[in-house]
């Protein structure tokens, strides 16, 4: 009997060695952890249960029949994060560069299907060279099988991708269809075609880092939702994110008892908005002062910084926060900000996470760059996302809510449930200066008359009371009592029921 047990132990040890000591050392030398080390850091200690440790590829060509490594370049299974089940797959770069064979793909599909069945998040850790070149079409078929599961699981279970090494070709499209992508700075990159192909096709010379490094995707393209310093930080932050999310669309996000009194007053908020309406202030200060224990997990913090998105808790319950940032481009809505926020709102709605919207927006960004880029369609995405969302929606206008952007930012008219304004709010078609220049064009050459008209317009419209008199604002609240009012608003909405008319699916302006 003992020799049978010994044989199992031997096989396990061999599988755990992946591509061998030499390649593990090379992985470490690049500042990267191995597939198994990453899983150990991601999951609760000792909670990992591995599947398919002994799976091998079935290719024969190019001498592959003699080159089999148990596990075939990906470690899969499940474990827990703070006690809650998650499924994982972690590409093992030490085995054929983590490249994807038919057998390797089948292992990933197995955990994707298990996760969907039991209703648990899937987390993929990427570090791979794309399609297994020796396998050909079986590899392409495997990718498509993974993509299919990504799509079927979208909106059913949270899907998270962490890019921790190369990620090219077939490997990029699976993360692209997941809910969140995080990257590790300096050691990871993502692109459809690498620098060599770019050089051949477009004659452009570009490095891996400049083409698809973490900074490029977290700041410029918006493909990545965050960039972290190293493997350890990325994995710790994924654990933090998972804590905010429900396990599936059938469950609620976990609530966490907080020592932060939901009625806590913040006198400093009474002076947050500067007297001069053109002066910026930091909307993040408001967020941190009203959420539980100032704990805010920001999504896409480096991209389209004119809008802030992220998760927090209020009175122990997860909320998604969307907030204009007056400190960047005066908080204007442009293409990037609209896309970023629309995707976030849709995630929250799909997973029943209530949405808090903090508004200080001067409108949509003017200009040919924006119009040629399709601002109309991109702005409409955010409008569409807010309008279709049926989760509890609480909105607070701190200062400007001008024009179409007023409508878009979770207004009463888009089924905002509870809409508050601070006394500093200005809800109008546009700012006073622009307004009088249009409607009193005859006074254009008379600055004194214009100034007089501007003052009149301001007195009439630069306040929340016109909107409040129509019932478009439910109440004008004291800034220092904001946390209490918002906490009570969300509490009152916990039993909200609202559904949209039956349809196969909508046709959001993509
Ligand atoms: C098989 C691969 C491989 C691949 C790497 N390896 N990529 N084996 N198929 N795609 C192997 C190498 O032979 C090597 O084996 C080991 O992995 C490490 O690779 P290195 O090149 O030594 O590492 P490094 O210098 O760090 O470069 C990493 C890399 C490079 C940038 C990823 O390996 C690379 O360019 N690979 C090819 C990428 C590619 O073109 N993939 C196909 C994309 S097309 P040994 O034995 O020496 O350790 C695609 C289409 C799918 O994905 C479309 C579906 C929709």
C-alpha cells in the first residue's frame, strides 16, 4: 500500500515543479512569482483545492509527444478569500511559456463552468505566450471555448483578470470580457500583436512597455482598471476588491459590521465647496468623509480622472460610487469618462450593488476631437446605463449640474430614487456667463449690462431651489449631515423593487 501512496506523492511533487527549477529561478529573477506562489497569496492559507494536476496535452507534432508536463501550463482549482469561495486559474510560464493547448484550455473551461454553477467569482492570473504554437487549431478552439464561458458568465458571476507577465494574442480577449483587469507594473504587458508584428505592418518601432505596459493600459487606453507595483500588491488588492462584491447575481454583497457611526457628522463638509464656483476642490475628500472608515476601492483611478468610480460601504453595505472630479478638467464628461462610468454603473446594476452618484459637472466636453471621436454615442452609454439601472440610486448634487450632464448623472428623471442637493448646488441649462451671452446677445458690447444680466441669471438659477420646487430634488441638505442622510436613504431603499419591460436584451449604444 505504502508504495501506492508514495507514487501519488511523487507525481504530485513532479507536477508542482512545473517546468523545473531552472525555469522557476528564471521566473523569480524577473521579479515574478510562480503560478502556485501567486495562488497561495491570493487565497486564504491552506484553502486551495487543485483540479486536473495530472492533465497533459495530446499533441504529437514537433516532438511534443516526448515533452509532457503534468498540469500542462496552468494551475486550476478553487479556494476561499476571507471564507468565501472563488475559482482560480493561474498560468504557469515555466511550462511552454504558459501557452494554451487544447488540454490547458479545457482545464480553464472546467473552473469557469464550476464557478457559474455554484455562483462564485472566477479569478484568472495571466502570464503566458498565447496560443501553443505546436498545437495549431486545437489551441484556437480552446480560446474560443474560454471566450464563450466568459460571455455566458458575464453579469452572472464576477470575473477578474490579473495580468502578471506577457499576455498577447488569444490571451488578451478573455480578460477583455471580464469585469476587471489589473496589471503589474514593469513585468506585465498586454497587446493583440507584439512589437515585431507592429514593426512589420506599420513600420513603427515600439517597446513592449510602450505598446502594452501597465501604465499604458491603466492611464491611456483604459483597458486595465488598475496597475500595481508587484505581484504581492496586486493579489492583496484583488482580495480587497472581492470583499466588496457579491459572489453572483443571485446573492447580495456581504455586509460588514462597521464601527463607523452612520449618523456621524462632518462639519468640514460645510466649507468643502469654495465660494468661487470656478475654483476646484477634491471630490475624493467628500467620498472618504462619508463612507465607512474612509475605505474606498477605486476602479480605474489613473484613467479619465475627471470621473471617479469605485466601491465603498455605507452602514456596512457595499455601494458603487460614481463622482465627477472638479479637480480634473472641471469634472466635465468626455468620451473616456462616459465610457468608464457607464461600464461601472452596468457592473453595479448587474450585481445588485446600489449606486451613489456625486454630481459636480459643467456639461459635456466641447470640441472636434470629442465629436469626431463619437462623444454623442459614448455620452449616451452613460445615460443609457443610468436609465436602465434598477438598483437603489441615491444622488447628491454638490455644485454644478448643467445641461444634459444634469440629466445623465442619475437625475430624478432617469429613475433616481432619492436625489439630494447641497445649498451650493447650481442646477441650470448652463453656467450664468454662457447663458447671458446667448440670450442677451444684443448686450454683447455692453459689459456692464451683461454683468447685470449675469448677476440676475445667477440669482435666479444658480441654486437648488428651482429644481427643488419642481420636486426634481427631494431635499436640500446640510453638507455636514450628508453621511447620515445618504445612509438613511440607502437603508430605506433596501426593499426596492423595480424591473424593466421584458426584452431579449437591450441595444445599448456600443
Ligand atoms: C509554445 C512557447 C510559446 C508559445 C513561449 N513559449 N511562447 N511555447 N507556444 N506560444 C516557450 C518558449 O519556447 C520557451 O520555452 C518558454 O516558453 C519561454 O519563452 P521565452 O521566449 O524564452 O521567454 P521570454 O523571452 O520571456 O519571452 C516571452 C514571450 C515570447 C514574449 C511571450 O516567448 C513570445 O513572443 N512567444 C510567442 C508569442 C506568440 O506569438 N504567441 C502566439 C500568439 S497568436 P523553453 O523550453 O525555452 O523554456 C495567438 C492566436 C490566438 O495567441 C488567437 C485566438 C483568438
